[in-house]
């Protein structure tokens, strides 16, 4: 196959250097940049064999339906909840993601949010900058992470990387998941049980229909007024109106959040809370990790065009 036979639809772009690499090897069709997307598609739809997107943007299911010769989707990101995998599998469309290379940065972010929330980093930063320190003296005391129980929802690759970091901090680790794993951590077979047990609930499970809204008002009530929620997974896992009510009414003590409903248009209610630390879905957002993720997209495409297999298949 020559370059002119390899047509790729770009639904959401990856890193600039990797886009240049793709443009040198393949015929790229920039759907992401097209103003009249239907007219654009009418000209190229039949030629598209591969599609590139990102976890945040995903792939509209109706777009898949408009690409009769689509055979592979390479997605930038580990989560693929914004791609209808069942519809792809039914059509024989292969999907790849970018697992593992982001585990460390995402786990670091989880711990960063945990410590920043319990130790009130943002409040302290403001205390110093605003002059309150010199006017009023020391900021109010915070609470320690050491000795607290960390309840991890979803002990997958990222959940385990978080646990490995929380242990030396002196936290006791527990988890909830579909099955008990061969680890020494405390296991709870239901979420309310984990929330009752934990001081800090760490959300690190995949998004999607199976986990939609599982962190609901009852779970937050079980966590209690001295409990914290940290979410580096997907906004969809938490019933967000219930979380906002819990933060407002003191049902829980605070939250550290990297992910939200309706990103990037985060509910402005969160901005009002002093007991919340916010991060704009940036857990994997380092140059090093984003480059490694982009390289996986490039590698998946190269391998698929070479022999029809994928480096990191999802289906
Ligand atoms: C992505 C993510 O980088 O990997 C995921 O699933 O959510 C992030 O790491 C980001 O969404 C890019 O679209």
C-alpha cells in the first residue's frame, strides 16, 4: 500500500510533532478542522480506513456509521468510554488505546490532589499570597494523611500505582472492585461498605455505563463528614449534583477533582468551595507522558497498516 492508499480521519489531533509524523506517512483528513463537517465527509468518507481521536473527544457513534470502510480507531488516552466499543466490534472495527505509559503521572496527580485537599494547599497558598499570614498569623490547622484509610474504587493499573504511593505515606489501603485481587489490601465487596471503612475515597475505575453515577448520595453519606473524595477517573462516575450538595451541606469534608461532568464547562458551583481542590483534567498532562501516549498512537497505526494487528488493542 502506498501513502496515497492510507487515509486517516483526524477527529481530534495528538501532539504536533506526532501529527507531522503521521502527515508524512499517511493521507490525513482533518475532520477536526472542517467547518462544514458533512460536506467534508461526503468527499472522503469512502476512503477512510483509520481514525485518530483522543479520549476526551472520543468518536461520535453516528460518525462511525458514516464511514463504510473504517477498520481501525486509534485513541489517545487509556479510557475509551467516549467510543462505542460494542458498535465497533459488531462492525469488525478494531480500537486501540494508550495504557500504562500514563500510570505514573496519573497516580502522582491522585496523590497530589489527596495531599493538597487534606493539607489545604490552595487555601495555604492564598493565605501566604494575600498577606493573611502577616496580618492574621498561621493558617488554620489541617488534617494528616498518615494513618488514614484510603478506599480505592477500581484497583486496576492506575489504582495499584496510587496504592503503591499511598503506602509509604502511611495510609492503610482498601479497595472495591468486581473481584478480589491477590493483594494484601482490605477488600470490600460493596461500595457503601468501602465508603463506611474509608477516610478518603479514591476513584480510579473506568468510566462508562457500568460505573455511571456509582458514587451517589448514599455512598457520600457513608463516607461521612470527615471523609474526602478524590477523582482522577471520569466525572461520570460521580453523581455530581449529589457531590455538590454533599460539599455544600458538610456531608463530606472535601474533594480533590481532576474530572467533571460536561468538560471543559465545569459546574461553577465547585469554584465556590474552599474545601475543594480543582485540576482541569490534566492528570496525564506532562510533556513526557503526552509524548509517550502520542507515540503509542503512531505505533498502533504503523503496526495496523503493516500487519493488521495492534500494539494495545481494546477489542
Ligand atoms: C487524556 C484521559 O489524556 O487517558 C485518558 O483516558 O482521560 C487523559 O489521559 C485526555 O483525555 C486526552 O484526551
